[in-house]
C-alpha cells in the first residue's frame, strides 16, 4: 500500500509523537509498504527529501524552534497542508492516510477522504485529547464539533494508552482502539560494556524530555535537592532536552547548590541518547500528564530503574516497587 503519514512534527524536530511517526514509518517499510510523510519544517531543513526510502515533504511555515510549536505555527501548518495534501496524495497514489493528532492534522485526513475517497486513521497522542492539557481547555471546547466530525469519519481512532483512550471516550462519543507505543529492544538494550552501579559511587540520575510545564523539571530538581539534604544521597543529574523552562531549571539548580553535580546535554541524536540511558542508573519522569512516554519505554529497555509520577500512563508501564517506582503527584518528595 501507499501510505501517507501526516504530522506537524517529524525528526529532527518534535518530541515523542515525531519519534513514533518515524518508527512506525520504518516498520511499515519493512512490511513492504511505501511511505510518504507530510510535515512542517524549520528554516534549516529542505522542503523535500528521501530518508531511508521515506519520501518527506516538509512544508514551509512559521516554525523556527526544533523542540516545540505554538498554536499559530500549528494553524499555519494546517493551512499549508490543506493546500498541498491533495496534490501530494494524487501524485503518490495514496491508499490510506494516518493522521497523528486529531488536531491540527485531522482536518487533512477528512479533506482527502472527501476529495479523493482516501480512508484515514487518527492516532491520538495526548495534547489533542480534551482534559489532558489544562491550557488547551478553551481551544478544545471551541473545536468540539470539528474534532467530533473528524473522529466520526475516521476508519479507526487509535490511542497509545488505555488512559488516553478513556479521556477521549469521556469527551467524544467515539470508539477508540488502544495500540501502545513500542520500543526497539534490539537497539535500546543494556550496555554490553558492563556499565552499572558501583557501590560507593554517586547514583547517576537521568531526565530526558522537553523542559515544559508538563515535565516540571524545576520541581524535579527541588525534590532531588531535598533528598540530598535530608538523606545525604550522593548523585549526579544529567538533563537531556530543552524547552521554555530551561532558564528556570538552571536557576533552581544554582539556587539549590546542584550545579556541581548537574550536566546539561541538550537534545541528543539517537545513538548519544542510547548511550546516556546505558550509562545511567535510573530515569526520573515526574510529568503531570502523558500519552505513553517513549523515554520511559526506552529507559526500561536499557535496564534502568524508573521513578515516575503516579499517573495513568505510568501505571500501565510500571508496577510500583517491582518494575519501578511511582511517586504521588501531591508528594513527589518521596523519591
């Protein structure tokens, strides 16, 4: 089949949904399908490329940042894709479309269905589901009728966790199929070099993700400072990622005297990210909400202990005290 993937983020820009889109594209290629991707671009990226046999159309817009996109940039992508998608679908004789996010991508799937008769799937990722991101409540309320029309006309609506599917069913009366995120356990695996905790050495703590309110990196740092003060725990902290709360996170590190044990990595390529997992002792993710976090899956595949906030998606991955540890959101200091 000729499949069209549409996502306003695709590596090297974007977060977990972008990575999932790329990995699904690779898996579909191995099954013999042909993959075309429509996505957005930043100024340093080419408009059209072929990467690992995936045909990628990066549409011009306002996006300038690699790690995040605002509502205006998403809207501009929607407008650009709306005028380009039919032409691209015709040229590539597309058989079906996968829309990553109901909004802002879903309207493109609906357009192709109405204009060309191409069926589409909607892959819910988190922020596109009402009730998960408080800051988007008004936007979701405004777009209710459009979102429900997109979901009703889709061949299938897919969520990457049972918790996300539950949120979607509460907001929109539409069946949702759960297909969890996957991880390549042949690639993300424990180190062959024997990295591991050495008694007497500081615990190597790792965080991977966007420096966004959702992840509460400043709060994570404050809690670690309390643990070091109250329990005299020796640790090093490696922070992989970037985002709008980076400056605040740096301020909190200095304020709590952790600058000598904190390393700032920024965004890493796939190989360097794997090495970071393999050289750490544990991963901490204290998100207030998630779809199903790739970083937790990747860390567990690399043999790391995971300490995560006690929210629905984390409970689907972690059995508290057996395969990791869950920290109540109202008392994260128990880490």
